[in-house]
C-alpha cells in the first residue's frame, strides 16, 4: 500500500467498525515511535453518542504534553490488509495539529507484521 508523504510525515487511513457502523478515518500518521495508536475523537464522533461500561479514561504523554483519552473496545480495526477484532483503541484529542486524525503505533504495526519501506514510501503486510 502506498503512503502519502506530507510535511515530513507518512499518512494512511484506517477503518473503524463498531456497533454496526463503519467509519473511514483518513489522515492517520504512521508512527513507529508510538507504543499505542490513538484516533481523533472528533473523526469518529458518531461512535461516542453514549458511554459504554467498559470505557476507560487514560492519560497519554507525548511531545504535545499530557492529554486525556477514552480507551474503548472496538469490534474491528482494519488497517490496509490487517484486521484486528475486538481491540481496545484510544480516542482523544490529537493536539494542535490540524489535518491529523490519529496515529497508528506499534500496537497495530507489530502484530500486523508490517514492513515500512521508506525508499518507496510503501507499507507491506508480511503474511
């Protein structure tokens, strides 16, 4: 899969499937320096009309400081050819960076056995 290289960052997209809804979330940064993925809560606003009993409030620390997020069990995350079922994902504010709807971190890249080809700006799925 091709990646978009914009302003020094690698972008892709992800599908979030939950409670019968499927949402395409574009402008997701591939972040090999992030232990966990996070999706902008604004990009998936329709999933957060109600509280779910398993929801957890978490705090993440990064370059932008400390931010709160909601960790929610999602029916499926589909990232390129990798599908993770019944996975917990963090949803929150991405900070002051407009145009970024989230980060795909090592919690998806490693189990998905992805290879990031920086020469060709492609992402491969090792089967």
